[in-house]
C-alpha cells in the first residue's frame, strides 16, 4: 500500500488520529538540513522539517482512510 512495507503500514495505522500524528512528529528531531525526505525516510531517520512532517502526516491520514481533498477557489 502506497509503497510502504507491511511494518511501516502497521506503524502508520497506530497513528490513527490527528493528535497521535502530532505527538509522533513532536517526538522526533527537527531536520535543519536542506532535504526533501520521503515519509519512509522520515520514519527511518526519526527527523523532519516542516514540509517533511506535513507530507508524513498526509500519508498517515491517507493510510488510515482519509481521502485527500482538492482545493477549489
């Protein structure tokens, strides 16, 4: 699913609410490097900057059944 391993999916499914996702992101280190890590690398390295954390959060919500929405002006 989404290119994640079964172990990664199992981990992401435990983060099944926005507060659990936020708590996880607050538990990892801040990434001060100029990178663009995938959600998989964020989980492996346990660090992220704002965009990397946001992408991980979005992927986590998607794994847990939240469909992405589109912005319409």
